[in-house]
């Protein structure tokens, strides 16, 4: 099935199915996007945790290195102390037993004072040039092999500090260096002895290192801390450059571990922090899984609510469609009988139902009562108006009068009869209720021709209508009744000449025609008073309300007749017509 077929099938689905599919797709896309964003955020968060763990290890290793540097400085202070130099020089010169005992006691007291100030020291020992030991602190007796090892390592350093790593016999980290003579009076660098500082590396690391995980310190193949490693170093250690740091996740014995590793620039030792993965990320993993489950639950709930919402939305539409089909068949009574299961909601669908019911009621009323009756009345009135005169008899009589006037050379009578015949012919003919403005003005001209013969100079008629408006549509007998009213109410009520004019213009709002006269004018609010029945007309012709009704019936309620009450003299009746109504 191609994409076009799928689209066609979707287009012909019911709205409720379309809504269900649309809601499902929106929720699915939103869920997928949210999960991707969540996974991306969690990956950034995991990376920050990894980096932070690595930085914590870096800070811990730096603190340990700083403490070891300080202890190295302590060794230098001891061997550089002038009294220590003097005491060791005296012991090298084979003094008497008493003097050697006194000097040794002084030296031991000084070493005890140094070791007592440092919390991370087991002891400080000095082996003088004669091989005698002078010790201060928690002393661990060394055998000859251990002494020889220490002396060899110190000799390799040639005065610099050297490290001896813990082993099964001694858990202390030993810092050792040779003591050379550099007295200000004798700077010959003669060998005076060997300084041995035993450091409690367990206490030092436990105080400084982070609580999470197992910290390990390794130098090449030697394990400095702890004395008994919990993990296989060959498996967890990776070759790194000095000063570099990193982290990885390894699976050991069926459990995942987070391993951070850094190599010191100062000592070259490798620091490791091995932490069970779940110990750090247990809560994060739980939150990740919980978020996924919550999103899935929300997805299911929203889909169910969306389906229910779509059905609740389309159910009233389905009911409305059933009623519309009944109305289409002309069964307005049943189409208006909506189920009475409660009040109609005031949302768009409810308002649509209410509007449809009102429309059906109005249509039913118009068909049964109002519309049919009004059409019957209009038709009856118009036919009654027509039946007042027998058209054929009237036309034949006028032709006879016109022929007799021409035979007797009565041009005025002939002109009047021709104008009257034209006027009556167009007035009585109902085949074309809408004519052009040009045709309506021809009727007005015929009427004016008759009235000019009657009133002579007292009637002054002017016409100012642009030629482009002559093709616009207008109901028949619209301007002629207005012209007749102007003669009746303006010209006949005064003895002076009366000017009656027809003007025409157009703008964005529509087309306008005005019938103006210089008579006594209209009282204000005349149209409204005529409609309300407050005033009744005395004329027997076509009145203003009739003209207004026919314009509204032809073009809509926005158009019709109004009286220009701002006219300074006489009356001005303005007709408004729509634009674009050519013949």
C-alpha cells in the first residue's frame, strides 16, 4: 500500500478516527522526543558525574602528594638542622661511651619531638656512620636484611629522598635519604648517616581520600596502598601518560564498577578509585526507569482520554448530520427533535446544534406561515394594481388620441400621449422587476415630459448621473415614484418654481442616487415614523416604505432609502445600492 493510498484512506476516515490517530501520533512523537531529550540530559549528567569523580580523585591524589611533600620537607629540615649535623659529626669521630650516650640521647629526644608533631608518622630513625640506630616514635625493630635494603636504597639516592614501599613485614611507607655533612665550617659532604621516616600511609589515605569506593595507590608493580588489594590490578589498570586522567566502567565478577585513574606528575604513582557502579548510579538508574514507565503510563492514559474525547466531540456532530439529512428531505418536524438527555453544551458544537434548531424553526415558520403569506399578499396587491386598468384597451385608446393629435397638428398633446403610453407600458409590465438604471431614467423622463406640459416653467428638472452607472441594476419604479412624491409634496405646495434633480455617484461603500427638491422639506425621522405607524401617508401611489422594502428584498438589508436630514433646503431622498450589479 503506497503513501497515496494511505493518505486517501485517512482523508475518508471519520473525524473521530482521524482525531484518535492524530492524538496518538502527537503523543508518540512528544514521548519519543522527551525520552531522547531525557536520555541526552542523563548522558550529560552521567558524564559530569564521571568527570566529577575523576576530579575528586585528582584532588585527593594532590592532597596526598602535598602531604608526602611536606614530610619530605620534614626530612630535609632534620638533616639540615645544625645541631643534628653536629651530633652526627661527633658520633662519627669515635667519642667515649659516655659522650656517645649523651649525644645519642640528645638526638633521640629531637627525633621524638619531630615524630610527636606529625600525626601520620610511625617513627623517625637515624642510622649514624657507625651503624648505630637512634630512634623516636613507634619503633619497629629491623633485621639486618631490612637495614641493608634501606641503606642501599638511600645510597642510590645520593642525598635525595627515596621511597621504600610497604610489604608483609612492614605496613609503613618509608622515606629514606642519606645525611651528608654541609656544616658552614666544613662543607665536604661526608657521609654522616641515613634518615629513615616511617609514614602511616593507611591513616594518611583514609583521612584524605573520598569515602566512596576503594582508593588504590600503585607504583609500577608495587602496591603502596592498600596492603591487600581487593581487585586484580592487571585487569583494572590501563596505561596512562603522566598527568593524564580518565575513567571507565568495567564488569568484574558479574558486577559493574566505575574506575577513575590518574597518574601523579611528582612521584609517578598511579591513583585509582574503584567504586561499585550501583553505589553511584543506583538512584539515577531508578529515576531513568521510573521516568520511562511514567511516560508510558501517561501515553496510555492520554490515548484513552484522547479516544474518549474524540468520540464525545464527534457524537453530537453525528447526531446533527442525522437531523440535517431529515431536513434535506423536508422533514423539518423530526429534524428539530433533538434528544432531551440534558442541556446542550455551550461549546462550538452545542452552539452549532442550537443554531441549527433555530434555523429549522425559522425555515419551518417561514414556509408554513410568514413567507407564503407575504408572497401571496405582494402578488395580490400587485395584481390588484394591474387590474385597475385594462392594458390593451388603454394602449388602443392612447394610440387613437395620439393619431388624432397628430392629424390636428397638436404636437404637445401628441408628445404627452406618447410619454404617457411609454410610462404606462413599463409600469404595468411585470416580466422584468429588475431593470437598468438607464431604463428607469427613461421612465422618469417620460413622466417629467408629462409634468412639464402641466406645470411649464414652475418645474425645473435636472439630471446628473454618470454614464458608467447607467448599466447598474435597480428595481423597476424606484426613481419615478420618488419624482412623483417630489412634485406632489414640493412643487404643488408652493407657487414659486421648484427645482427637482436626480444625482448619482459611487464610492467604496456602494452606489447612491439622490432625488432632491427645493420644496418645504420632510420632517425629521419621517421614515421611522412611517414604519412605526405613527404617521400615515395621504397619497395613493407607491410609497417610500414600498420602495425601501423592494430594494431590501432585492439586494439585502444593508441597502434601501434614507432621508438626508442635513439638507439645508427642501428634501433629499437617498437610495443606496450595491456595486457590481450590472444588467
